[in-house]
C-alpha cells in the first residue's frame, strides 16, 4: 500500500484523537473552553494534521512551546488563537505580532519592549500572564509584584492581556495536597485582580491530570495534552475516560536467516543463541525512536505473536527472534507499539520498561519516520 515510503512508519489515527477529544468534552462539560496542546509536533503525531481535526471538532485555542511551532501552524492555514507557553526572544517578537500569535509573559520590562514593537507594527501584542504557583519554572512567584505589573499591562495601549494561567506540578499524583495548594495561590491572585476590577477573559490552570481529578480547577479553559493522544498522565489518576491509541509504530521484516546455536547477535555480543534460531532483521533503530534501552528487553508483534528483541538495538536496524512463529516471510508487518490481530502493545508499556512516561515515547519518534494519517477510515495524507 505504501511502496514509495520506507517500511518503518508511524500510523496516526486521527479518528481516535477526535474520540479522545470528545471524551474530554464530555467530562469537562459544554461551558469550558478547550486549549488543545500541540507542542512538540503534537507529541510526535504531526501538529498541522492534529490541529486541523481538533479545530473541526470544537477546539477554540491551541498551545505550543515555541514561536517556530506557532509559525508552522500559521503556515499550514491554522488561524485560530495560538499561545506560545514558553519564552520567545524579543528578536522574534515582530513575527509574533504580525502573525497574531499570543505570547506568555512574566516580566514587565519584556512586556514594555513587546508593546514598543507592537506599536511600530501597528497592532496589539496579545499576551497571557504566567504565574508560578509551585512548578518552579517561568512565571511570577511574588503575587504582589504580579498584581502591580498586571495593572500596568492593562493600561498599555499596545498590549492586550487576554489570559492568565499557571501549571500544576503534581496533578497526576494520588496525593492532591500540593496541587490544591497551587490552586489556592492562583485563586488568591485572581481574587485580588477581581477586587481591583481587572477583568482578564481567559483564566486556566488545568492540565490532563487536573482535567481528570480536579474538576473544580477548570475555570474558563482547560489544556488537555497527553489524554488527546490516548494515554493517561500517570497510573495514579482515575480512569474515567475511554481513551484510544492514536499512534501505531510499525515496520517490516527485510531479512530472515537461520543461525546455529552459539551465534552472537548485534554489537557487544549481548545475546547468544541457545538453539538453532530464525532471526529477522527490521529496518528500525534508535535513530527512529526505538529506544536502545529496549535491547534484549522488549517484544514486537509479528503475525499477532510476540517476538523478542535480541541483541542491541542499532542506530538503524534491530533483530528479533521469530523461531517460534510459523510462516514468517520477508515483508511481514511488525508492530513495535500498536495493534495486530487482536494483540496490543502500548506506548505506556514501553514507557514503564524505560522508567519514563508515554509522552517521551511519542515525542521520541523521529521526523525521519513517515507519518501515515488515517481519518474517517481512509488514508488522507502521507507525510514523508
């Protein structure tokens, strides 16, 4: 079906992203706006393609990490509001303003420079104020300073303060004490601003963990990230959403050989066959996102059966043992994670083996891996 691309590919199931979004919408209710988080190339899925289906299905705002990510969305025709939730150098501020991209701010001097650039362009700079309530990253930590500087921002001719937000550090943990403390800090600032009749239209703090477990933190808008892509943020949150896998990482067998007992496989001779074995080579390696730490520590699916990864995963190739699987042939599909013939391997499974989180597994699928987009049951795009 895909003869013109390399055998290693990521299949992106846009229908499942839409399904996961509908689960979020069902859970949060109709009154809450949704900011779809599409940073890091939509967690490796493809920012433009994901953004388009999110917008089609009711998402009113998008979040990215950098101005480059925002500009990529503008270039592919995305015209709804986009928030850069990280820092943007002032040398790139003109592009922010010209392309109607909203910037996170947390320092009055930066905002003054932003205003100066905006007035020169003849437009307003749109900003969301970031408050650090306990994450320890960017944002105001002193509420009094934040309050005073927000007052000044509200008076600026070339600045539109469209939003104010914070970020939970532990909303995906069972113990919510720290998250509750963070929310109390944020609420205190919001109450002070309200007392001064400072009205900021969009107030938001709830990430995926808070969307699931902390309904009282929704405010005006929520920011689903990992749940859109089919994984829960941790094992400690509740499981109220019917999430579906949104990516399958697949390849094909390109070489098969029979080897005798005592044959070493791959670098370092970390695997030695203990019997006459049938070894298949896959054209996928750690440069594609198949983590080297899975060497001798993972299995893949071939013909709906589990085949162990043997020897060290190389930069571009990996070997598996298919001795116990009947009828294996060149060109057979291999699933690294995803579904095959009723069996399933998830990104969450792989994350556990790597002592990490599924976010890293998805984001780790490199750009040299073609993406095949499936929507409404059909292949709608191949990004190679």
